[in-house]
C-alpha cells in the first residue's frame, strides 16, 4: 500500500484537476449568494436567527475548501474537505427551513439548493478520490 504525499495531493487537486478550482470558484460564488440572500431576508422580514445560521454554514464551505490548500498533510486536507461537506449539508437544511417557512422565494430556493447540491457532489467526489489515492 503506497502512501500519498501532501505534494502529490496538492499537485493533483490544484495543478492538474481543473474541477478543484471549479469547486473553489463555485463555493465562493455560493458564499456570495448566501451573503446577498441573508441580507435581503433580514431587511425584508427582520428575521435573523435562521439567516445567521445559513450565513455561517454557507460561507464556511468555501473557507474550508480554501483552507484545505494549506493543510498539514493528506489527512488534514481530507478533514477540511469533509468539514466543508458537513457545512454543505447544514446549509441545505437552513435553505429548506427558510423556504418552508416562507422567508425564501421558490426561485431563489431552487437556485441556491441546486448550487449547494452541485458543490456537495463535487466534495464527495474529491474526498473519495483523495482517500483512494492515499490507500
């Protein structure tokens, strides 16, 4: 069983694999949309409890993906991506709750939930790829 070095992980994800930079870009765009959406909900509905939760989890996805590039090793790299994945699942929950309680319009909900699902699928694939290369 060959182990994979951190340099190999970085080279694979940040130099060769364009989907990883696509992942970083999608996560950043998603975070910006979450900022705009939560700001709009706060202004229109004066709701802050649910929006704060969504703001935290929705912006954390990209932050953890970004932080992964400075990981201390392959296990830390995987850990950061898995944290981003958990935040993705949490963001989906808050989006559903805001939609189902009437704070988020259906068109905006669909746009955000689809973007979040796309990021989630990419994170799952990335985690599997690194784990398989490591084993």
